[in-house]
C-alpha cells in the first residue's frame, strides 16, 4: 500500500504508520515543523516526511503529488483536549482542511480516502451504538467531526474515491496522552498517590491501540468497504472495574478516590460500539486479550 497519513505524530496515527510500514507499505506523512515526533522517531528513516500543515495544503501540494499516494488516511485534528472542544476554531482549523485534503487526494490520483471520526459524533446513548444510531453530538468537536465525515465522503464520492469515515471509540495503550484517564490513573498510582475520580459508574468501550491500527489498515485494504464504520471493542466495561484492575496490577493496597470528582453536566455514562459492520466488511475482531492490553499499558506508563 502506498499511503499518505496526516496526524502521524499523534497517538493512533503513530501506531497506524508503524503498522503500514511493518506490512511493507510506502508511507508519507504530512508533519508540521513544530510537531513533537517522539512517537515516531524510530520510524523517520523509513518514512517520507512532508513538512506542512493540513491548514495550508497548498504549501506541500507538490510534494504530495510527487509521492502519489494510493490511499489517504486523515487523522490530523486540532482541539482534541477537553477545554478546546467547544472552541469556534474547530470549524476553520478542521472542517475546511478536511475537504481540501480530499480534493488533493483526488488530484494526486488516490483511489481511497479514510477519515477518522469520533464517538463524540453520537452523543449520549444508553445501549449499543450502530452506524444508524441518531447522531446527537453535545460538543462543537463532535459536531464538526460529524460534518467533516459527511462532507468529506460526499466530496470523495463525487471525485471518484472510495471513502470511509471511521468513528473511533476509546483507544488506549502505549503512547497515549499522559493526561487521559488511564495514563493518569497509572502514573498517579505509580507515585503511590490516590487518583481523584468520579464515582466510576460509567461503562465505556475501550480498544487497544494496536488493534485499532490493524482495523484501519484492514478497512483500507477491503476494496468494497465504504461509508461510516464504528471502531471499538464491542464491549462496554465498567469504569470502576477497569480502574481497580489497574490498581491491582500496581499494588492492591493503594486507595482510589472514587467520588472525589463530580460528573460533568454532559457526562456520557454508556459507550458501546456495535462493530458488526466493520467485522462483516473486513473480518476484523480485536486480537489482543484485555488483560494483556492493560498490562502492556501499565508497564509503559510506569516506566515514564
């Protein structure tokens, strides 16, 4: 596979690049000059790095055309952190660049467009979420992701590209943002401190990042897979149980601060992806056992 990746220095993007390279693919990545490349430093010699920014694609268009990707994976997104999720810049920084990247992909002769969306497009729901579940995003981030998916697939199809929009649920694993929940719990407990937590009544769908990268690659390779596709484990795990498992791997005697943090007004209590469409189209199922995935994650963050 000859692939162009945006967001290659991010969490899922770095694992995707690694998987593509390990499978013998030729990979180019649009990387902002100011981006931290620590997640992919060991891959740089095998990558074609294109300095640029998806918000100014005209500055790197020639390099992309020269690379001539067959498949474009779009993972770059500004404003992922909680405090940025209702920032009006979500629109200018993300929506229009997504559409322009589709057009650039078509001009370069690509045949496949894979965009990465989010569970945030659905908003709160009580049970399993299928691709046909009504979308009720509660943040501007979720609303712009939803719009970007719909518009990018429309433009891609008009331009003759096979297009898929992957709504990703909660990924975790080595390289994750240290401020997200599971890394925070691991790092805090490793210092023998008590993590401050909500009551932990949420049930969330956690997917190990290497399995997520594998799913995205398989989706790109499945020539008839297109449209909106959910990506998760298909299992909603009680958050309290997950945190207790982490604690027990570190030291069962350590205290946990359940109930010390109030729920947000828009708190999502249940996240559970129905992955039937993805499995039917690609044969993919999560391959890493839950306990093994959690153990690898704990070991990674305990060492940092």
